[in-house]
C-alpha cells in the first residue's frame, strides 16, 4: 500500500511538473510577444520623430550647428565664421573661427588624416616638375599637429538626431558623411 501511495505521489508530482512546464512556456511566449510589440511601438515612435526632424533640417545653419558641436567639447565657445576649403578625398572641411582659429571637421580619425597628409606631401616626389610643384603647394590638413585640440562627438553620447543633422551639414558642404555615428573636430590655436 505504501508502495502504491508513493508511486501515486510520484506520478502526481511528474504530472504537476509537466503542467507547470507547459503553462510556463505559454506565459514566456506571451511575455516575449508583448516585449516584441512594445519594441516595435518604440521603434515606430523613433522613426516618426526622426522623419519629422528631417523636415526641420532644411532650416538648419551648418556653421552654427558645427559651432555648437565643437564648443560643447571645449572650455570656451567657438564661433565658426567661414568655410576655408573642402577636401572631398577624405570627407573633411576646414573652417575659420571669429577669433582666428582653424577648425578641421571630419568623419575620419586622426591617423587616417595623417596618412592622407603624408600621401599628399610625398605625391609629387620623383615625378614631373608640375606634380612636385602641386605637392609642394598643397597644404596638409593637420600640419605638424602641435597645439591641436581634438573634440570627438559621438552619437551615443548625444541626441538621437546627431547622425541626421551631421549628414545634412555634410551634404550642404558637399561632403557625403552618410549619417556618421561620430565626428572629429581638430581645433588649431
């Protein structure tokens, strides 16, 4: 009798375990469905906000936006006043500020710009006189790099519209930054 009672309790425990397992799986599936629904809803809201903000980008002043971005990473604010040159080969632009400083803005890091400067400097060596004169006359972007303050602006540390705004500014400058996740500002004293 005790053997059948123990066996019945064991069967009941197994049956209860099976029932709880089935219900837990159903509940987990329902929770995953709700999580996916909430994530889709949030993604739709973000997409709608970004699309609405895209319409406002036409009225944005590129120099003012760049001034705000670089000033956020410096102790004293800078006001970018004019575009000095645009270097499409490396998607960079050089600007002048109201207080006489020079600012380079690029979606490339310093080592990549230094490589470009070296390639530019040594481009005309051993070639025709015209190529040597052109290489001599071309001004490297970073120069010797002394006294340079580097400000890195990263989308994950800023607002959700940084990439859209940077792409619009780049487009107005004739650069294709393609919604960058980060921009580097090189400020020369």
